[in-house]
């Protein structure tokens, strides 16, 4: 499996491979043409309640990850779809968060790596 993470507002590159948006809400001010998203997996994003509770507060990161992992364990088809897509190509998980260390794409990649197979 081959994954990368990238902020959707960064310049799209051919080297990104398959570009998948993993946010529930479309990024502000971003057109579909600018984003060059090949797949939008809303169902793998944190629930609206969890997203609003977290509000990108680094102090809530550990609890956010734990709660998000529970949500992901209840979405095995979406997780399996990502794994399958990444078997033979680079998959870049796109997010809109300003914080590159504390966002759902980081947590999602950690979950996928921990629960490989």
C-alpha cells in the first residue's frame, strides 16, 4: 500500500497519484477543477458531531483519534476501498485542514497502517 497526505489547497501534481478527498465538507473556495479530486469519500470522514467537537483543537487530538478509530471500525467497506485502491498506485489523501499534524487524514492513515490486512 502506498499513501501520501496533502492539503487540498496545495498545487495538484501528477506525482500525487490518485487524489482522494477524505473530508465530509467540500473545501471553501475550491472549485472541482482546481482540486483535481478523482474520488470524494465523504463516508470515511469523521461524523459531523465528532468533527464539530474536535474543531481542530490539538488538545483534543488523542481523544479525537480514539473516537474516529471507533467510527472507522464501523465503516469497513470504505476502509477496504482505500486499501484496494492503494495496492497498485499511490493514493494521496486530501484534507482541507491548516494543521498538517492534527487532522482526520493523518488519523485515517494511522488507522489504515495499524489495521492493515
